[in-house]
């Protein structure tokens, strides 16, 4: 027994040492301690990385103010209206009884006819827990309440098919970049709490060269601006800060241009840009809220921006909940995401504009102290892809901050990230709107 014990003891000790060495190597190689660790990979500047897939969702949270209901309540005393009836009235008013550009989405989700659409919608529906499904979709109680034409009593979804493209231009690396996004869909979500979300989904339009990652960083920073947050400059010219040089949205066959405004002493008083800045300042002074630029206002019509004084024919107004930045969801496919610089990962996570890829957008000590890991979900990410990681399953990174959610992966990965039927895609992009 003694000989057997000594032999076993030696074998176990050898195994322990081997395991200890493997654990040490794992900690050195993986980004467990520093999520920004590049894993020894050769990084490439953002301007030299081609984006081969780009899908964007802009989300605008709003509060609906029913001006007419408030007037009626004041005139006749407090009147209670069920949330379901209120949603029905609002839907009828926004759709103009079915003759306006907005249409209610009335089909029961998910689709029940075999095909790709049913498969995609089923995956979305099945992903959520039952209590979430009962809120987002038609429930059993809804179907029992109206078996002929069931509708979600918590939520109404309106759609408008007449929005086709978004065009914007901006200055980047010494030249003007012009970008076109093809609008896939525009939807307005009305909740029984009085909260609404305008959702616009768009993709990089066909017929253009694939953009660089630097271009996408700049586009994401600018396309989400509802109004100029400030004006700055010198020598008598103050331009709109963090805004595109040009922005237009094609609605109903015509381009609606945005004027973010400039203060330029050399520009005539009646110029569109100078007038826009003056109108913005005047609107804030009178109505205590910034005024979104024309394309975003027209998308929401017949809803009107909130005002201090209401006309007799006013009904529904929208009140902004956040600042000038729309919420953003994006899907970015590049040939090899491991080539992205650590500093550009920070820009992607925080939806910042491009800069030198070898320099952080914030102080390195600040980034380290904050802990970049709080912005990442790295279950499918490894900075090197070498064993024991599974190479093809660790090229996808999910990034999230308070106003942006971004998925970055390999555009060549048809089995996972670039597979439109994969659950990982469905539950991030399809269910975001």
C-alpha cells in the first residue's frame, strides 16, 4: 500500500503543477484582466479597415402629451380613460383614420404561415420570457378579449412605408464624405404608459463603395443628432457642434433637409442656416425645449413638438425625454475584428467620432479606472483566437453604453455573426425594434 500511495502522490503532484502552469498561461493570454488587451494581434488604423456589413437602428424615446384630453378634463372635471381606449384613440388620430402616411400593424405576431418570415419571427418571440412576451405581443388574454381581431392592449405599432433614404455629408481626414443609408422601415411604438418610441432601421445603401471603420464611427456620431447642442468657431463664424454638414431624409418622394444653424457675421440674415440658429434660440426661449430639425419633425407628423401655447386644433404633442442624441443600435461586419485598435473599441462602445487609432479618446488612466469590461459582453470574443479558445466562435464582440448598443464581428463568418437566421443576430437586431 505504501508503494502505491507514493506513486499516486507523485502523479497527482505532477498533474497539479501542469494545471497551475496552464492556468497561468491562460491568464497571461486571455483578456480576463484587461478587456482591451490586443492578444498580440497586429492592429490596423480605423481608416484602413473596410466595413462590409452595416445595419443601423435609431431609436427616439418620447412622451406623448394629449392636449385635447387635458382641455376636456379641465372643462368637465377629471375624467378617467382606460389605457386601451386611449391607445385606440391615439392610433385613429395619428393614422387619420387610415388615410394618413401612418398605418397600424394589425397582423398577429409572430406570422403563422411557413417561410423565412415565420421562422425569424418565431425565433424573436421564443427568445423572451413569458412576462416580456405578454407585454410586447398579443397575449392569450388579448385573444380572449377579441378573438376576431385581437390586439395588444399594452402596445400599438404604427408603420409608414414612404421613408426611403437618409443622406448625410461630413468632413473627415481632409475631405468631404457623402453617405447614403437605405431605410428599411420606420415604426412608431405607442405604449399604454404614454411613452412612445420612433424607430428607424437603415442599412448602407447599394451602389456605394464600402466605408471604412473611421467613416462609420463618424456617421454614427452625427446621424443621431436631433438638433445642434451648441455652436462654436472663430472669426465671426460659429458652426453647429457635432452635427453633419448636410442631412436629409427622403419622405413621401421628396427630400426634407435639416438646417442645424450657423452664426456667421458674413452670412445674410435671411440665409437658411442663420435663420435656423435664430429660430432654435427663439423656440427654447418661448417653449423651454429645443426644436428637432425638420426631417425628424416631419417623420412624426401629425404629432407636433410640445409648445407653451396650444392652438385650438392641437391634439397630440411629443415631449423629448433625453438630449439631442438618438439611441443607437448598430451591427458592424469587418473582415477581421481582431485588427481593431483598443482605442477604437472604446470609440465603438461609447459611440464616439474617430481619432488617431493609437490614442484613446479619453485619458488612458480614466479608461483603466472605469473598467472597459463594463461596456462589453465578451462571451464570444477572444483577442487572439488561439487554443484553448475556439477560433471561429470568438470573433464577435457586443458593446453597450447608456445610449448605444453595437455588435462587431467578422463579415466573412457565415456560420455565426453574418448568419441572418442565427439566434445571436435575431435577438439583437430584429428585436431592437
